[in-house]
C-alpha cells in the first residue's frame, strides 16, 4: 500500500503530464502543400499519456492490472467472452491459428498438410501462420470493388483436406459473412476472422469478431485504437481461450496470472505427460508455444483509447463518406470503393482503383500525391503469390486470380483516420481533380 505522500506525488505527476501534453502537442494549423496529410496515425490526448505514465509509476512492467482491465473492456465492446492481449496483430493471427493446432482439439486439431482457405490480396501475416504451422493455404480471388473474398469460389476450393478458413475484413469492409459462415457450418470448418482493419465494423448490425470461432485485432498506431505495438485474440469459447493463452504464454499448461500461484489449487498434484507426479504446474507445457504477451504500459494506453472507440469509428465513417462524395466526379477514371451489402464498415482506409482506361497510371497518381505531401499506401502485398518470400510455397490456387492481380497493379488507398480534418480531405480531393484535369503535369 502506497503512502499518502506517494499518492499525492502520483497525482501531481499525472496533473503535470496532462499540462505537458497541452504544451508539447498543441493543435497545428493545416497549410495545404506544406503540412503533411498522413494516411494513418494515432490520435492521442492527455488522458492517454497520463494512463501510460501512471502504469509506469506502478513499476509493474509486464502484464498486470491494466491488461486485465483492457481485455475486459475490449471483449465487452466487441461482444465476446474473452480477449487475450498480445504484442501485435500479427502475433494475434499466429496465436489464433496455432491454438487450432492443439492436440486438445482431438479430431478437429489442424495438422500439417491440412488446408486453410484464404486470399492473396491482403496483408502477409493473415497468411503466414498457415505456412508457419505447416498447413497449406488455398488462395481464392477477391471481388471488386469490395476487395473481399469471392464467395462464389468457395465450393470450388473445398476438398476433404480443408479444415479452416482464415481471412481478413479488408480495410474495414466486411466479407460476406452469410456465405462464409454457412460454408464453414456445412463442412464443419474453423473460421478465424482477421479484424485488424475492422474493429467496430458490423454485419447485419452485429460486430465483426463475433462470427468466427476466433478473431484478431491490431493496435498498431495505424489502426482504430493504439497501444503502440499490440493486438488481441478474441473468442466466445472458453475452451479455445485456454488454448490461446497457452500458446501466447510459452505453451504452458498453467493458467495462473503473472505473479499469481496455485489458481487451480493443486499446483503440485498434477500428473501430465511423462513428468513425475507433482511436477510444478507452473513449469508444465502442453504446447510448443511463444511468449507474445504485451506490457501493462501498452494496456494502460489501450484502456484510455477503448473509451474513444465509438467516436473514432464515427469519424472514420464520416471521413470515408466525405471523400467518396468529393471524388465522385472522377469516376470516369477511378473506381471508388463500395461496402459489401449488409455491412456497415468501420473503414480503415479509402481504397481506389485507377481504371485501366484512365489517361494516367496508379504510379503517376500516387507519385503526384506524394509530391503534394499526401500519404498513400498500396493494398498491402497486392498479390502475395508474386512476392519473393512466397515463391515456391506449397499451396492451391483457385482460378486465375485476375482481380487479385488487378489489385496489385491498379489499387491504392487514402487515409480516413480521425486525425484528418475537412480542410485536409478537401485538399486531397482538389489535388486529385487537378491531376485528373492535367495528368501530364505530375508535380
């Protein structure tokens, strides 16, 4: 228990931290052509900074009380029973799929050589855990202009070796959950929803992350909320949470919180594997796992940020609608994004395809934006199968991946994060219109 003097000093430090934020990070005037327009970024206020400082004053630098609070609040927001905090969204994907490789799942355990349906038009770490667990990815094409999995190919992709589906809600848009969940139910497949770009998106009014067996989210600064680095694995199934936490926490069989002993009441009474009876349960391992936990300082930032999620989501939707209306006159040259029917996306970005008939290329347009200090990004890896890291991997490919190659060659995205203001969005639209009117002048 801290002393009264320590409590007073703590409060003084937190008050000064908030004053520091006001002085160090004042609002800045946006000057078109001089100020940068970020494609993504964190939105941090004085309360966020104070939470991080307060967690440091606890001098508990691993997972602790802040992590527990953040996990509880995040799970409540999404609408699932549990959220397990990890050190990144990529780690969340690794833990999610690895959990399904547990022998504890018996006849539903994913084993080397089993197949997992996914897409190549996305971020690498949705697919990497499939390969890392010696499973075989089955790649489907995507639909345009939603950039989500082409569900008409699902039946063609099925084989008796297919045991799971692992796909992302791309840029916050939502893949056809009616079709995908029906397919998974028909063939008794696991479904892992990668929601790293889509926290707060809904399908028929229900939040994504609640449809699959396991879901993942990311808290990298580009995402809907941030913990710096960080992510989480979500599930509604307590049996899966035990496996998720085991893979995250060194593969241990014990489920005690850090700094806590003997939760099960029989720490020295277990008989597992070929270990001697009574071998310390804290040092008994049921999986070949990892240490992918996050720190309490990261979680403290998450606790403050999660309270702002509804506002952040609304701002993303508003910015998306603003850009779509502003860029409507350029549809002769550009394919603007569309939400999947039945979805209400919490947009991560604003994807744009440059039509092949346009008098300019995607490269020319993005270079022009860059010259005008407007940030852009390509659609992640474009087509993973054409990336050098994936040359020669064992996989199956359905169809000719025509749309995936189109994404690779023609698509980029602009930002919609809450830090963008109407003058910034107007500048983006005006820059695009001026370029389209005279594409030969690219600076």
